[in-house]
C-alpha cells in the first residue's frame, strides 16, 4: 500500500473527479471545493443553504457545526482507497473535520464534510473555493467495493440534517446564556436592593412611631396619676367643717355688726 504521487494522480484523476482541473493537484493531494449546499446548525429556518451565483457565501459562527457538500463528484476505483481532510488555511482558523476520514473503494458521489468551528471568530467560506483535500492510496490486495447508503449521494439528506438538530451546547451559546443570566442577576440585585431599602425605611419609621406612641402613653399615664392623687386629696378634706367654719364666721360677723 502506498499513496499515489503527482504523476499517478494526473493519470487517474480525470476519470475519478468529474470536474477535474490539473491546477487543483497539490503535490500528492487533490483539492476539492465547496459546492451548492451547506447546512449550518444555527440556521433560523432549519433548512440547508443553497449556494449559487447570487448566494455565494456561508458563515460558520464560532462554536457551530456545519455540513458542507463538495462541488465535485468523486469516483474511487475499486483498487484504491482515499483519505480526506480540510486544508491548513482553514484549520488554522479553528475549522475541524468531524466526519470520517476515508472514502471506500468503489464509492461514487459528492463528499459531505461535517465541520466544527472551534476557533474564536466566524469562518466565511465561498462557493467554488478549494477548502478540502483528498489523497489516494492503492491497496495491497483486492477488496469489497462500497455499496452502502452514501453511494451516489448528490446532496445533504434530511436524515443527516436531522441528526444535527437539537439544542447545541456550543461554548458561544453557553457564553450568551451566562451573559444573559448575569444581566438578569444584576437586574434582580437592583430590584432586591430597592425593595430592601424601602423595607428598611418603613421599619425605621414604624419603630420611631412606636417609640413616640410609647412616650405619649407614658406621659398620659403620669398625668392621670397626678389627677387621681389630686382627686383623692380633695376627697380627704372635710367639706362640712369648712362650710360650718364659714357659717360661724359670718354669724360672728353679724353679731359684731349688730353690737355696733
Ligand atoms: N466525510 C465523509 C466521509 C465519508 N463519506 C462517504 C464515503 C464513504 O465511503 C462512505 C461510507 O463511510 P462510512 O462507512 O464511514 O460511513 P457510514 O457508516 O455512515 O456509512 P455506511 O453505513 O454505508 O458504512 O461515506 C462522505 O460522504 N463524507
């Protein structure tokens, strides 16, 4: 088993790649480009993107997955196996090839790359640009040829998209949630602070009202005690003797007056 070199690629690839272009041979690899379909996991519509002359770009946001369909239909000869990857210029930005790395002998169809943006920034890809690489290797003996469900694949199937549906706990989504929870917590702290201040003010006022009431009550109690004391003192004085005393004084006065 050995990888095919540049000259061997030039000989066999015109029969293996439907849109073969000699300029796409890159040493011992061939460059594959982004085709007409892509699916982004943060798609609002939940549908795949159709790329054409007007809609030429996709943006894979940081922390998002995407499915990318190649422009080329690849036909692997029965006596070869191929290996696929993403070019370094995209990898360095954080684009990771999550999907399989091999293409079976006898496979024919477009390749679907499942990728993840593990980088800190959005990654922009253009239709028709070469982002992928494929290497070919011969086998040491003959093998079974591929006859599975991906045979003849020409688009990103609903089944494949469905497998990526659901909530994606990407770092960016989590970061957004943390930020939103932080701002909710700040608002809650403000509201709690305001409520606590109002409560504190009310309880201080209630305490002061209570102490004023107590003061008034004690003062009233004192005055009432004094009234009771005065009343009892008055009651103790003998009213009759006072009246008698006055009558006697007046009688004596009259007597004195008549003598005169
Ligand atoms: N990123 C990739 C990787 C592989 N393939 C194609 C080429 C392979 O020959 C074929 C089957 O690969 P696997 O066996 O790894 O995939 P599955 O297990 O999904 O398919 P199957 O059930 O047919 O084995 O899928 C593809 O289109 N895109």
